[in-house]
């Protein structure tokens, strides 16, 4: 018999959900495909405003994977809003620019995990896993 804290034998562990915020459609689709292949559920948003709309509507996610340079609302603005409204929500930032280059473009440094583009699918999955469980 299982306790309320432990699933019954044979019960599948719920999939963790990653909100992928990326303005480049092809890259967003590839990222989602890699995440799904690795056992995650992937939800898509084209920019920060769309991501916030999903979160405000109550879409449950475990991690927000966000590009830093996007139209309408960049990743730094999105991360600051997430930290303000949902401080326990995990965030993984990504960009082709280094943090120093982002700063020169006027995008402030966002504390937390950062994934430098280009990266492999293995790099992506490892970074997502570390971001979801920083103690591991």
C-alpha cells in the first residue's frame, strides 16, 4: 500500500512542464521536440507577453526556458515579472549573446542559470534538469 506522499507501485511520475519562450518559430519547435523526446511536456510562447498571459491564466509550468532578445517583451523583463509574481518558478535564460553582450544591448543581467546558444540537445536537457533541481 502506498502513502499519500508516495505514488502507488507502477504509477507514472507526472511529467514536468517547460514553457519555451522563443520568438524564432523553427527554433521553438526544435526545442519543444527535444524536451518532449526527453520526457518533458513543452508549452510554447512566441514572446514574453504571450508567456505572461499563459502564466496569468493559470497554466501550470515547472520551468520557463526563455530567450533573452525578443520583440514585445524581452527575456529580462519576463524574468523580472516572473520573479515578482511567482518567485518559486524556475527560470532558465538562453541567448546567442553572452551576458556581457546583453548588458551592452541594454538588457540587464538576470541572475540564475544561463544557456549559451548554440547548444546541443544534450546541453539543453542537462541545463533543464539542473534548473529544475539545482541541488542535484
